[in-house]
C-alpha cells in the first residue's frame, strides 16, 4: 500500500488516517484504515506489537460506537492478550484499554469479568494525572 514505508510506519500511518476518519464520522473508512494497518503491522519483519494493540483497540472502539459489543469484546480481548504477553504500554494507555473492555463486558452482562478488568484498570490508573488523557472524540465535539 505504501511502498516506500516500512510496514510498521505504514501501519502507523493507517492508524492515524483511521483516527482522522473517525473524527469526521466516516466510520466505515476508518475501519478499513485500521484493518489495513493491522495487516501491515502483522506483515512487518519486526512487528510493532504496541501499535497492534492500539489498532485492535481502535477497531473495538468503533464496534462499541456501533453497539456491536460481541465483536468489540473479541478485539478488546486480543489487545489485552497482547498486553498480558508482555507488550509494554504506558500505565495510562493500558488502564484505559482495560477500563473500556470492562465497560464492554458489562454491556454483554458479564459482571464478573467486568469487575476483574475494572480492578486491573484501577490499579494502573491510580495516581495517573487526569490531564494526561486526551479523548479525541471529545476534542472533535468541542472543535
């Protein structure tokens, strides 16, 4: 897709394009960009697993917005599996992924799983300054 870019750079570009498309309300195109990004990252000789976590998270967030909670849960689970296998993200980012996965599990009626995820998220988010969080969807509403 991007012949002069390293596959990880191409994946990052697709992720960023997907985020912009989502802000513009073009969710179908955003999904396609995130999926292209996942394919590129997966094809890289040394894949950026952190980027793969974010791509899965971004796809899951799209599914949540569409109220497709079962599909979102699969993507959240993939992201959390990568975190559990040693992919390193900031405590804030990992905590937010776990928190959003917990909310998805609540929507699906799995309160036990949701409580477990919430506890993990709280442990990571405790002490993290709120002002470090930038919710791009909130920025879009304000803009």
